[in-house]
C-alpha cells in the first residue's frame, strides 16, 4: 500500500469550526468539492465522518451520490448517546440513520461504522449497541465495525469483550503511549485494522513556536525539540510528523483533516521519509492533559 493510499481524509472541518491552528473556520462547500476532487485524483478514497460533525456527513453523501460512487469509501461513527444508559430507542435511531446514509450515498455498503465514544461500551445497554453494529455488518449495510478510543484501558476492555475490525486511536510523535505500551503490536495480533488520528495533534505540531499559547509551556521543550529535529533532518514539521506515523509498525491508515486544498496538497507532496521511530522516544509526552485536545484550556 502506497503512502497516499494509506491516507483517510477526515471531514470534521467540513462541518464545524475545528482545530487549534484553524484560522479559517468551517471549510466552504466549494472548497470541500475541490478537496474531494483532488483527493480522488491522488488515490485517496476513504472519508472519515460522523453525525456529530455538523453537516459534514450530508455534504459528502451528496457529493458522492452525484459523483462516481465506486471511487469512495466512507467511515462514519455513532452519535453521542444521552444519559447513563443506552436504550433500545437510541439504538434503533442509530440503525435507521446508518441505513439512510448508505442509501443516500448509493453504495451497497458503508466501509466502516465506529462507536464514536468508546465509553458508551461501559454503559448498560452496550451489548445491544454492539449487537446492532454486528447485525448491520451481517446484513451488508456496513463492511466493517469498530471503535474510536483514547487510551489503553479502553483497548483492553474492547479486546476482552468484543470482536471488531477497525480501531481508531490517537498517535503522533509526542503521543507515543499506545506504541510504548505494546498496544499497536497487540492490535495487529488480533488482526485489527489500525487507523491513527491526531497525527498533527490537532495542528499543534505545525504551529510556529512563537504563536503557542502559554498553556502549553510545560511541553514547550518537547515541541522545540521536535522542530529542531525536523530542521536537522532538512524536513518540515509536517514531513517529520507524517514520517513518524508512517514509519511506525502497526499503523494501517492515517486520518488527516484539512481546511483547504493547499493543506492537502502539502500533505500529498510531503517528502516520503522512512525513519527509525525509536530515535524519537525522547520526544514522547506522558501528560494526557496536553495529549487530549478535549482537556486543553485554551
């Protein structure tokens, strides 16, 4: 598999204002069309979306329905369930929305359906939720089912209780927890397709150091070292961040989100470099306050 065909195009920016380095806001629909046309020409053919990404899911469904349906595969995610229990009504609504999306796109099946919030699997009713995903897979509405996770504890719970095809997890040159903890190796042993997200840490890795919010001062040293390493290797920050994830054993696909066609062009044109990831262990940050954007106080 080529480096470009390993890329999954994230669509969160198509539907909402997202990302710490985002100065544009939600991507305009005309720019979305240009991005999708360019991605298709480059051999990028998987889109990652979710019902919680504003109108992104509908936007790409409309686009795919009007273009060559066979050119695109879609991964979507379950909605955010309300309350402390997952009841049958919520699960039925999920099933209906996924089937509606599949029909709207006009494909025989959706490539993947992931549980968006892994903690839903810790709630009463979780087995009913997973049974529904398995039923949708059996009926051919979706090809693969899986979960989006944040940590090793969640991975252990999934592997001990459920059978999945895809897992989406946070992984980048600063966030090496799941690699160091042996989870990437473990997931491969289970034959699970691993998708790395947050490979630019929501754009933090690509921001100029002098633009950094003071809240990140505790990890400023690691960010400075990262930029220094890129300079030493004659690489851009983007190239080194990409190289680290692409060179890591156990990563099947990289989820990247963009706001503009120019940003996608930069990713596509990035020099493909194979590096020894062990040489960058010193850049690892363990404090999850700085690794999970939902914790950021900026």
